[in-house]
């Protein structure tokens, strides 16, 4: 029998990684505000985000989507600004519809209970990861080997990441060319170097990009690098190492990491 509730059920939908929010109601509201004001500065002000937090939010969303939800533009008759892409608009619509549906399901469960285990419809919706960089990729090539298999992944057009995984992992994850997956790299595993005169090291992944944000705490620096296609990589290095790489905002640098530091996940 249905029972009355003290108020309307409010369901919160969120994706989290390593304890950090990636996509949630407030960040969707931020995208909606960017759509309205065409400015991330104004959108951050309206939605109560700091400027840095707003940038971190849209970068996290872009990294998890096959195409960017948010882009910036410079110049033109009205100067620079920001806009939400078609992918971002679809994300907003899908999120709002899914949140509404989950709210209806939650209210029904609260009123009627769960008759059977199959009524638990929430498995697989949450995404929990333990790394900072989580990039949506398409697998483009697998090179077999007796122990570790080389897997090449396209993060965005022209940007390729190489991972080394075991034969067992390829089988368990169902990896094959054309398959979509998430490539994860700890921020502390990403090294930085100047784009010109890159050091000779064994790390296979050397991705060029532009520094878009840097936060220093004295000993260490967190550096966000735009690698193109709306994707960013975050590196946490010593402040001295960041300086040696010339990692000032606007500078071109190389983000370097080993194939063994790339972790893959698939559904």
C-alpha cells in the first residue's frame, strides 16, 4: 500500500572520481548559465562558483565526453567568450531528463517499497575512479605481444595515448578497435618538459599542449594543460620542475607519462 511522504523526494545524480565531483546538478547549472551569458566569468558569478572552480568543472566534464561540452573563443566583433556546444546541450537535456526519471523512481520506491531485487535500477549509473585524469577514448589499434599488449587510444582527433595492458585485461575488458573506454592517468604520473628540446626518456606518451592554469602551494604545482579537442591533462609536479619546464600560463609544454601508467576502464 502506498504511504504519504513528509515532502517531495529530491534525487541527486552525480558522477564522482577519487572523491571529486565530475558531473552534478550544480555543474549542469553552470553550463546552462554559460549558454545564457556566453561568459564563464559571468556564469561562475551567477551560479556561485569561483573562477578556478568553474574552469575545473568544465574541464572535468569535457574530459569525460567524446566531444567537448564547452569551448572558448577569442576575437571577433564582440570579443572573446565561451559557449556550450551541441554535445553540452545534449548532456544538459539528458541529465535533466535522467534526474527527473530517477526522482520519479525514488518517490515510487519510498511509497511502495521494493518488491523484487530487479527493481534496483541504479547499478551502473555512478562512476567512481581513483585518478585525476579520466579521458574518454576510442581504441584505434591493438598490437599483440606475449605478455603486455600495446593499445593505442584516440583521445581527440590527432591525439593518441598508448597504454600497455596484459592479455588477460584485453579479454576481460573486451577491448577491440572501435571500442570506447576511459583512459586514466594519475596527475602525479604526468611529467612536464619544454616542447622544444624534449628530453630523451623511455616514456612513450609525449603530448603537446598549452598551459591553461597553474596553482602553486610552495613545494608543488598543479598544472592544467589543454591538449586540444576540448581535453585537458592535469600534472602535479614540484614547483621547481614546473618552472624548469617553462609551465607558465599560455606556454606550450609536453605532458609525458609511461604506457604502464595508463589505466583502462570499460563498461
